């Protein structure tokens, strides 16, 4: 069984959706410390042709695990967030469907867990790209260790014999640890597709929301097929 292990990003980009789609199981890495000013509580969309951050304010003292990070109900954040999302989708073919995505935001309880919101949004986007891969949270698996040891123990906890790593894994993974436990490591290199975006030049690495808003349902799944699996 092939697994990928990745933190729960907010409104994930196409590369993460593609890596999940290429796996048999997504282990959601929520048992490690939250990383400030990264993609766990924000992502970019195009607003009036410009890359713009959509951000969820959070309460996360240093060392807080991702599973414990809560949304911070600062005044009007939901109104601002909704406004930017509506602006981003304005004039696209999915403008009349943005209510489905907004309902996911609205359903998140005040002060609720950020990981819950992120996974609800990921579920929605994955379904739009016709990806049906089961998920399990690392916090449910009770694996121990750090870095490569933790990843190997998570693979062993679910009976995986292959780990699908991102390209940056080449810089930090200890492949000998995986080999000792019979887990093959393969590296996932994603070739970002281009599509009609309404601007020039094309802006890559936005939230997958951008592609969802501009393309037909039938055009979405092929966007995830442009990748290569490498052993080194």
C-alpha cells in the first residue's frame, strides 16, 4: 500500500491533491507543531487578477500541535474572507456554485479547530477533482519519533510498504531508516499545468480553488495527472 503523509493545508493547491490522488491513503500529519505563516491557515487566490491571501486567524502559542490549533474569532474575519472568495470567483464559470464552498466556511463553529475546517475544505476540493482516497489523522495512530523515524512508524502503523514523498524529501529523509523497515520511498515531482486563467502571465501554485472556479468538472481531474514518480 502506498501512502502520502502531509499536513492539512488550507484550501490546498493542485500538487497536494495530485499527490493524494496518486496514493492509496493520505495520513494527515496533525501531530506535529503548527508552522506559523505557512499554508496551514492561508492560501492564495486571484482577486482582480492579483494573487491574494485568504487567511484564517488562529490562536497558536509556540509549540501548539496542528490538531490543537483553534480559529480566532477576530472581528469580521469571516466577512472579509467571504468577500475575497466571492471576488475571486466573480466572472468565472463557477460563480453560481461558490455558495457550496462558502457553506463549508460558515459551518465551522466559532473557535473551532483549524484542522477540521481544512479537512472539510480538502474533502470538498478532492470530490470536485474526483479523488476518492481515504484519510486518517496521524494523531489517531499514536506513532512516535521525529523526522524519518516518525514517518516510518506512521507507515508501519497502517501497513504501508511504500511512502510517496514530496521533492523536498530528498533533502532530509534518511532512506536507510525506511529500507531497514521494508518501506520503499518514491519521490513525487508535480508538473504544474496551465489553464485559462483570465490573465497573462499564468500564476501557478495557487489554491486549487482557482482551477475549480474556471474549468468545467470534466476538465478538473486531468490537471492532477502531470507527475513523475522517482526513486531518487
